[in-house]
């Protein structure tokens, strides 16, 4: 009887847990940027971010057609080397203390270094693996906060 119960739980588990390992995804959400010098806030809606696994524990964030302030041109930036630690249905995202230099195209932009990056990717237990992404980081005198859901 105990064996049957264990098998039943295992069978159910394999039906809903495969998406817990799903990290790659595309998100649409709200980006809010706060100037650390004067507190001015800029908000942009329908912002697209994506995550791509580069190894079992690291990933790359792509910020598609994004700008942090109204006067900044929209750019697609990549931030490689984000650490991913999975805990159940959550993926805890962090970056090295020294920060990550983003790239635009194939060019590195050290003046836009991303520091204090932390975030969370939550995967739902249903079969489609829908989820949410929340991130915060600092970039060139701004606190950047993003909250999005899977597309």
C-alpha cells in the first residue's frame, strides 16, 4: 500500500514538476527606474525581458528594446553571467558582487555596469509552466525594478 502511494505521488509529481526546471522564458512587464540622486521615477510598460540558460547554474538576461529613462534610446542589452539557484518552483537570480558589464550587440559597455542584481523567477506548477520574473539592479545611478509575466 505504501509503495502504491509512493508511486502515485511520483507519477503525479512527474506530471506537474517538469516545469520547475524551466528557466528559459520570455516576459512582458513593467520597468520602473528611480534616480538615486534626485528620486525621479520613470515607468515603462510592456517591456520585454528574456532569460536563457547558459549552464546549469548561469544564465543571460536580454532586455529587449528597453530604456531606463525617457531620453535614453531604446536598446537591446544582454547581461551574461547571472547565477541561478533553483529552490522548488523558484529560481533565485544573483550577480557577482563586482557587477556585470552588459553588451549591446557584441560591444561591452563598462560605463553601464549592472550591480546589486537580485531577482526571482517563479514557475507555476501547471503543465504550461507559466511564471513570473522580478528583478532589481543598479545601473549608472539608477535603481531599476522589473516585474513581468510569461508571454
